[in-house]
């Protein structure tokens, strides 16, 4: 192996530019004239593993288990998120992913051992709901560090004792791991190290023992300014709560308070990262709590088991080796609440939902046709503010039921949605469309009508606007039961219109926190058209 670089490793720059470990790797590997005798192949392998978490994981997994680590797309995203933590780009990270998808193997076992290779003086606090789990993880991390490959590549990351307790152990250089349950004793231990002063940084530039590399490699790192960016450790929380306790408000609050009162304070520096890896269990679990009170502070990597292409709406499995798309759909059919929460990372509130009983569905064969499908209508609710969504629902109205046939639910600008709405009317053979004229809806209706006539040559669809004077929340609540009884959606509508489905099924009665009501408001309008409530004196039609 050889590295090519335009770097004189014997020349120390006056003011070295700081680089992250990832940038260091790119600059070293792209160099041109570094003489081979200055860096031997073992040091090249060491440098490659230190600067790439993915390559380190693959190499050590092979050494430990004697089989290859097959990297899936979600593993790459985890590698990058954790690499950003080490590079100092992220200090608060949440990773939400399905159970048994490799989160503990990558984000706990491999990550911690890699960080000890980067800096044997790291200090980690590892927490989980289970004391047995954290001790097992601790033993596995020590097992990795006992591997011959690890010891030969990172000799300065040696363990202080190979027979230490699984709860708390140290490296010979003074690094430490403390593994305990979230309800265990954590006072007296701090993760990370105290921030270095300017004098400390100056000494770090002269200290060749800081990283577990020889003098030649350290000179290369110094030459590109990567010697002072040293990761110091973190707090890592893996599944802070058991799935069985998700419904217990007492347990949830106890864990959230435990984090605030004790765990959060176990950092030795404001720069010490906190990483939480878990499957979602409840809307008010630790991740939900932190995202609610510190929205801007946390970087969230959410990895639902079913991925949806934002452009086409096409679905694919997150990890087909684990579960195919067909298997995932079967799992959802068995227990949709658990699946949406733990596998889709979309915890559905257990109480207080406006449409808790769900909606009835119809098969394609049951859709009215011919003379039974004359009333092809539409109700459109334009976006009230910049953050609102336009919602337009096409349906077939019959004396007994409303059959929803198509939905447009988008936050695009009016210039785009005007054309999309006109195309929606034409595609569904709509003969009567009603548009709320509140906040620009009247102009929207005129423009849609113009596009229908002038561009699409559609003269069959009558477009009317009206002013809605009733209270929105009261209308939604009063008609919710009728909507669930009389409005039918096509089978698989949650996959056909996922954003609309989520907005509708997640809407709460209490409205304690700000929530978008565009979907339930528009659906209520559909029912009012069906019940002919739009002809009352409170709704004024305009041509």
C-alpha cells in the first residue's frame, strides 16, 4: 500500500489548520509525493481504520465473529451520524430505528471500541433499561479490544486489566467505561474530559503520545492540522425504557426526570456528546420529551422500517435482508399500533385521538360506477398560512356513503397547487368542486377555473368558492363520529397518501400542542357536503 501526498512530514507548519478526522483522511489519501519508507503498511491500515468508522467496524467484526459485516444503507447513515459526533459537528444525537436492526452492534459496541482506538483516554457512560444488557455490551467491547488485530494496531489503547468488572473498567492510558442501568447509581462519574485550555492545546501539538500512532503518522497528522481534534468520550443511552413500560406514565416520567436531574449532568464538558439510540415506544418517551422541549438542540436520525420515496410515493424495505416489504405489511396488519410505533418510529398517541376508531375502507370492486357515481365532487381547503398544507379531496357521493377516490395534500406554493388541483379535478371527472375562500381561497378558485377552461379544456367541472364562518375546531369535533361512519377510504390508503393519513390519524381532541388541522378540516368539509350542510345560511357561496 502507498499514500501519495504533497506534504513534507518533517516540516512543521507555523499555524496548522484544524481538520476533522474525515477531512484528514481525504487529504492524506489524495496526496502525491510522500515517500513509502516513511509510513509502513501497518500504519496505513491503522490510519484507514481510525479515520473511517465504517471500515473499522467491518474489519473488527470480521476479526471477532469470523464473518463479514454486510453494510446496508441504514448502517451507512448511522456510521455518518456517529462520524459527525466524533468530528465535533454534532453534540446531541438521537437515532430511532426498529428493534434488531443492528443499533447496539454499531452504535454501542463498535463505536465505543473505535473511540478508545482514537483516544485511549476517552471516558464513556453507557446506560440502558437493563443492567444485564449494559454489562453484556461492556464485556463485548472489552472482547473487541482484546482481539489480536486490535492490540497490534492500537497498542496504546490496551486495557488496564483484562479481568476487570464489566460494570466499570479502565484503559492503561486512563480512559474509562462505566456501564449501568438508567435507574442505577451514576453519580461520581463523568463522561468526556474537561475542555482543554490554550496552553493544553499547545502541549497537545507537541505530544506524540496523544493518539495511538507512531511518530511518522503523528507528523503526518500534524502536517495537516488534525492533531488537536481529539474525541474525549460521551454518554450513550441504548433503549432507556422497556417496551412493556411504554404505557405507564409513571415510568415514562421517572425516566425523563432521571435524565434531567442526574444523567444530563454527568458530562465533564459542555462539549461532551449525548447519544440516545432507541426504538420509539410512546409519543412522550425520552426522545419525544427531548424533541418537544429542545427541538433545535437535537439531531434526529429516524429510520422507519418502510421507506417511502418522497417524489413517487413508492415504498421499499429499510433492510430487505431482515424484513421484506411484504413481511412488513403483514406485521402491520397484525398489530398496526406497535408496528407504527416501534418499526415506523411514529408513535401514535394511545388516548385522545379524534379518529381513534379509524375509518372504514372499500375494495375496488365496491366503488360505485355508472348512474350510482354521478355525484363526483371535491372539497378543497387552501393553505391558510405559509406552514399550512393545501388539502383537496375528490369523492363519489351516494345517499349512504362517501367514497374517497383521490387526495392532494401538499405544502407547495399556490402557483404549483393551482395546476395540480385543476389536474386532480380533471383526472377524477369531478363535476362539482367547493373551495374555501378564506385567506386567498377565492383567487385560488378563480385561477383553478381558468386553468380548467383555458389549458385543460375542461368545461364539465363547476368550481365554487365560499366563506367558512363556523369555528374550525368545533366543526371537526362535532362531525368526527359521522366522518368515521359515513366516509370510506380505499384499501391501502395509508400507503397511497401517507402524509394525509398521518395528519388525520394523529390529530388530537385536546389540541394542547400546536398541530396542523388541514386534513381533518377538509374531511369535515367533505362530510358537510355529503350532509348538505353547505347549504345552510352560515356558508355563503360565490360564483
